[in-house]
């Protein structure tokens, strides 16, 4: 993704002389009803809102407009019901994406994480909260809010007690090989900078992988992610 935050006369990144330009955000809504959430925010100078799109043409618009960030509004997010889900998954992995969902539960975070979306927030958040989330996601951070129930309660309520163990195993399988590698480096106490150096990737990419691991495991911290990794056999003691 192209960085539109400015460059100096030699073509390198601007340092301190010129302020960053606003992020260009592409909003996507499944219905005209939820599109109203965005219209009240169009006047803000903190974000450049691109025209609201629908799932049917999201992939083509991302290709033509190359936004800095995507915000999706969905009452019940199920990417399998959208056109070209594999292409959209690739887009979400490479372009920071925030999902605003009716039920921003741990289960919904797991579902979104399987498609590269690490930031899941409730539909009723305020404009300042959304703008803060956009700024954080634009820096490669995963943004969530506390769920009303414990993680285990969410799984039990949605799947039933007899399916909890199989659900945990399935979620573990959604970690990619690189993410398991990152999780093991986190377990060894490595910082994002050290992970980047060891894996020969940028620090931004390392931070993204760590955020993705936390989101997929439903963990709120690196320590909790390591603990879950140990319990699920992904990290050796």
C-alpha cells in the first residue's frame, strides 16, 4: 500500500517539518441503514472519507482508490456471503481494516481474524472513538473493546458446551506458520523490533503479525497469547 503521508524533496519520508496528511478511509456497509453511521462523520478534517461502497464492489474500489484503511459496517459479518472472499481476505491482510459489528464479541473477533481483520468494534461507538480507532489501526495496531462476557462464556453461548473444545482447536489452526513463528518469538521475550530483525521483515509487519496472533487467539496481551499458545500446544514450555 502506498504511503500518502508525504515525502521530502529527495523522495524520502518527511520527518518533522511537514505534518502528516489525513488518512484516506474507504467505508463499506452491507445496507443503506448502517451507512448513516458514516454520513455524520464526513465533515471531520481528521479523516478523508472516500465514497461509501458495498461488499459487491469493495474489491474493485480498493484496487482503484488504494485507501489507507477500510472500515466495514455489518450487522452479521460473514465474509463467505460476500463476492470473491479469497480476494477480500488478501485485501484485509494488506490494508488495515476495522469491522464495526452489532455483536463485537470474542467469537466475532475470531471470525474476523480468520480473514485478516484484527480490529473489531461495536456499532454504537462514538465518532471520537472511531476516529481514535482509525488512527491506531493506521499505525498497524489491533483495536478492540472489552466484551460484556468472558471469552469462554461467549464460546459456550454461541456453540454450546459440547463444542467448546473443538472450537478452540479450530481457532488454533487458523494461525499461519509465520504467526506461530511470531508467537514463539514472543514467548521467548522478543520485542517487535527483535522479531523483525530475526525474521527479516519490517518492524511494522512484525507488529501486524503480533496483533493478528492476539486477535486470533482472543488474547488481550502478549502474556495471555503465550499462555493460550502453551495450552493449545503451539508453544513449547
